[in-house]
């Protein structure tokens, strides 16, 4: 306990350098420890165990900062293991608490689109089977709103369920069917499609329009059951993530500001830096590359 008090006094003194200096004696007197004991502690050389602890805590700070303060103990532990550190998740959690770090809390997803009145002919082919065996086997898509000072804007995303990668997205100022058409055309241009695939969505009017069905004519369409958002849980969860981990930190001014933030999250973090538990704590691109490597070996 006394060690922790001395360390806290030392840190506050270091932080005050170049500013108004804190009174060490006053702090020690207030905390009920002696000045002589503190001076003795300052002269004492740190143990190997303490030095390693401080080194690991520095690495934890670095990983946490690189994740935009998003990662908690499980993901930070995985990253430390990759760097060769032998440490338990429990110890990482303890160290994070000591240095005042925690993961940003993410609430469960909520429904962000309404179902339209449709006939019973629409089928739920996916049936909540969210783990296809290969890339470009199942895509899912959805629209969510983003609040800005200038009014709502709308994010349409398409996810490849194999790797949870966002393969296409658009931000629009309206909910016209063009937002889903632009997104699906981007996805088709980005991915090389050799086999038919399933694309799953809710029953929003955009996803049952003639224009959308024409754009997805070579795909098998799957639609959530009426009033059942769990059927499209993965993309709903992603839209919750982008808001809780990123967008809700900002007072978003307008469409341009929102687009910049969405680009930063998806293209420079979610797809390229953020490790995914679904992908065995790899990046989506790494997970897909691993599949392609195995598939090539089997063919060869």
C-alpha cells in the first residue's frame, strides 16, 4: 500500500514539472506517510519484476491507444502474446485497472430500419447461419442513421460474413433506393464473384424494390423475418460498433464530417487494424488470405 502511495506522489511530482510544482511534503503529510520513507523509496532501485511490469504496462498503453481506446483485456492480451509476452488475461486486466485504462463500453445493437408491408413470398434463406465456409458465400447488408447537427445522414454497409469485413459502404443524405444500389455495385466491383452467393437484408423498402432486385439478379436474396432483427445480427452489430466505438465521441457537424469519420473507422481501423475474435484475433484480410492459401494448396 505504501509503495503505491509513493509511486502516486512521484508521478504527480513528475507531471508537475514545468508547471506549478506540487508540495511533496504536503502530499505526504496528507496521505499519512513520512518524508524519510519517501526519500528512501526514491533511492531504492526497482526490482526486475517491477521493471517488467512497467514495461508491460507501457505496451498495454500503446496497444490501447492504437485501438483508439477500444480494446479491453482479451484483445490486448492477444496482441501481447503475438509480441512474445507471456501473460494472462487476468493480469492484463489488473494492470489496465492500475493505470486507469478500460475498454469503451458497447451496448447491444438496436433496430435501425423499419419493415415494410410485404407479401409472405420473401424467404429467410440465411436462417441465422452466420459462419459460411468461404469468402463471397454470404453477404449481409443494412442501413443505419447517423445524427449530425445538419440533419440525419444514412450509412449503407455490406459485410462478407466469412471474415466480417465491410466490403462496401456508402453515406447518403436520403433513404432513396440509390443508396443500396451504389453500395451493391461497389461490392460487386470490389470482389471477384465466380459463384452465386446469398445476400441477406431486412425487409426495408429499398431491399424489396425492383431496382435492388435487378442489381442483385445473379445473387440469391434472403430477407429477415418480419420484426426479427436478430436475423441480420452481424451487420446490425457492426452499425452498433461504429457508433459506440467511434461516432458517439464526436459532435458531427454535417455530411462531410460524418463521411470523414466513417472512412477513418472502416478503412483505417475496422478492416485494417482491429483484430476480430471471429477471425481468431486476426484482421479480416489476414483471415481471408489464410483461407485462400489453404484452398490453393488443396487445388495444387
